[in-house]
C-alpha cells in the first residue's frame, strides 16, 4: 500500500526554475490580464507550491478553461497531459500544444508513452499538470479519478499539488462556440503531498488516486 505525507507549506510562492516556452511566454501575460479583468480570476494557496524542483499539479476538470486558468495562475510553465480531442480541437491546436510543451495522452488504454514523456519532463525539473478525471465532467461536479494519476505519482516520487478550480463550468455550460460568459473564476492550491510506495500494483495506484481526489475535493465548495 501507499503512505502519504503532507509537506510543509513554503513561505513564498514558487519561482521560475525552467524557462517558459516561447509561445507560452508570449500568451501568458495577455491571458492573465484578460482573466483578471473579465473573469475576476482569484488565486489562493500559491504559498503551497514547491519553491524549486519538479512537481505534479492535479486538478478537477470541466472544460478547456481549466488549463487556461492553471497556466495563468502558476508562476512556472506547466506541461499538461492532453487527451486527443483537446490536442486536435482545431487544425491549429496540434501546433499550439507542441509549442506549449503539452504531452499527448490516450485514454482508451494505458499510455506508456505518455507516462514516459511525463516522467522525462519531471526529471528535467518541470511542472506537469494532470486532470485525474480524464474526460471533462459534464455535470459540474468532481468525478471519479482514473488510476493513471496514481501510477504517475508513484513512479515520479515528486510532490503532488492538488488544485480546486471553480467557475469554469458555469462560464461555459450551455454556450455555443466555446465562448465563455463572464463569470468569476478561482483556483485554490492545497498543500502538496508526496507518496512513498512499495510497488506499483492496482491497490497502490487506486489508493494514491483516491487520496489525490480527496485532496482536490477538499478545495471545492
């Protein structure tokens, strides 16, 4: 089984230890400004982010706005694990995701290639973002987590930071053309947790996944 340990919060937010990819850096400032002006974006818990080194961010997932919010909120570049329909949402998206440093992920079966790419990104000192629910939640509530996040957390051995995102579901539910309505958005980062494991079997993956989902749930209303 797995044991988890809540890490002590840092007295300050994490600083950038790896450079932003060019496209990421160009888009981040105007996107942050737009989210703050039009959606009153509120960010809490930045003091919980590790000051240096790699870590995972695990968040709830309603729609594409979740990735935008996390990328704008974090002080470091984040490499997202991205499912196919998001990777190929438009003809421009594959190019965009490659230049943002995203990691393509297949959900229909265990994706060993995606796991390896995520581990390489973490070994290089990067921040990796994952939405454990997999597909978007269409009911506006936290769904069951898939075991891939437990396996990645166990194999990587890095801190896992839970993130609770609020407002993205309300901003896009019932909207056509994926243009969000004005609605307050917020993201709350919780204390990171590192998992010590003995093996990577199903019970271990399930236990870690549930602990991560519980940490995310604790950050939501």
